C-alpha cells in the first residue's frame, strides 16, 4: 500500500488553514466565522496527525483528540453566544457588536 508523502499532507493542512483564515477575515456573519475557526482547528489537527504518522509516533493522534475536545467546547460556547447575540440584536452581522456596551 503506497503512502502519501508527509509534505503533501502538510500542504493540504496549510491550504485548509489559509482557507479558514480567509473565511475569518472576510466574512461578516458570525456563524460563518465560527465555521471558519473550525476549519482552522481541523487543519491544525490534520497537521498533527500527518506529522505523527510521518514520524511513526502516536502523539499526533493524541493531540488531534485534544483538538477535537477543544473544538467541541468552542462550538458549544460559540453557538450559545451566537444565539444570545441574535436574540439581542436580531442579526448575526459582526459589525453589530460595535453597539455592545460593557
């Protein structure tokens, strides 16, 4: 069975991370920003798994499990904040956050 070179996997992970970063910087909708952050976390996890597989170590998979756990917590808190934001401002536009006072 042929193996994919480590460089190719890291290129794909870097490309996914860049796509997520562009989504965070360009989009105004908070839900799309949250999804872009998830893409960035998955790209980082993919880089860990690829590097761990290239070095024949299980550390990359362990880090990926940690990243998945952190992403699940981030989604739970992020979606709760987005629901409250929408309830208060009736929009998901990130520019509406300027009207917030603390």
